[in-house]
């Protein structure tokens, strides 16, 4: 089963896609990407669970923001519209930060978290990273999307984001996704409202299983963030995937998928037991 359509919000539309059936896994992409960045995960996990991917507001086939909005609220609308009870969230980079904030806002809706090179929405980024982000936005307005995207790709500062030429299939997948102008600086970042309370200070509230996946060739700030999450989240397990950068689920897709599947298996097993205990009459002759 595969469904592709838009969710109509009061002030916007979100594109989403569903593959497979069973317990829901929602995949949340990061900056410069859209739902296609998870293609290899969808192919793998849809054999056993329901894979839900969507384009964040301002990315891919979702609408461009024209006023302030909340990624967490958008995700809550999507989960409610799909009539889902509890979900496992899989987030990459910025998508990991959204997953964390959602779990803090709606802990009763989340069975587990998988965070790949995650960010934290209220953390202070290095000045160099903020400056480079400003340049991306400025270049787009000055030179147009195609030139700005190519400048981003060629900038050595962002090399950690792209797989090396030795892994050409992975590199081409990332380049194709990044070169989609719908994924690059479509709206001023300040329109995306984040929580007013420090997320870092609330991590001990997350009493749910969490898997933190980092990559040894990622930016040092991202590695530091993953380490801090692993130390502060009570039920966190941390893994490092070697010889890849910021998107390990592309560069080492098979290793990433197996690591995630091993993590979610006990959660899915517990879910099945809980359902059986709540609805015994369904299974009685």
C-alpha cells in the first residue's frame, strides 16, 4: 500500500506519503532535504511496519510559510489526522530536534525516538555555522537558487554534509535532494517558532526509549550534541557509525537500518503484547 497526498491545515498544506502497514514509524527529514532522503529506509522498513514520511512546511511539496508556525504543531496535526495512537519518531538533524520537542509536548503519543545526528532546537549554534547559514539565505536572494545551491555544495565548510566521491551512489542521492530548489532556504528561519523553554534542560523528562546515532566524520558541534543527548536522556542508547558524515542513513544505509531495526524490535514486541492484553476477546475462540 502506498498513499501520497496533502494534509490541509488552516493556513498551509503538508505533503505526506505512507508505505506499508502495521505499527507507525514517522520519518522527519532535516534542513536542505525532503521526504525522499528516506527512500532507502522506506524500502526497508515498509516490509514490516507502516512508514510515514512528510515534507516539513517550507520543504519539498509542502507549502511555503508566510507567517509564524510550529513544526511540532504540524506534526501533531498529521498524527491526529491519520488517527494514530502512539508512534515511533525517526528524525535527522533538524528533524531530530522536532522529534524531541514533540516527545516533550506529547509524551503519551511517542513510543520511542531514533535521532540521527540530531540538533536541539534551543541550543546555541557556533557563530561560524550561523554565519554560513546566513550566507546561504543571502546568496539565494542575490544570485538565485541554482547558483546559491551550487555555492553551498562547493563550500568546504559544508563538506561534512555530503558523502565523499568514494561513495558515489550516496553522494548522488544527497546532491539530487539538495539541488531541489524547494529544499533550499525558501523562507526566513525565524518563522519557525520553537519552544520557549530550554529543550536541553528538559531532556531528563523523556522517559521513553531513545536511540542516538552519530557519525564519526560529522561536524564536531553535531558530535557534541549527540553526546550530550546520550548522557542526559534517561533511556538513551548511543551508537556511532564510522566513516561517514551527517547523513549516516544514506552513506551506511544497511548498517543504519539494521541498527534501527534492532532498537525498535522490543518496542514493537511490547506494543503487540499490550494490544493483546487490552483486547483478549478478539483472540478467543
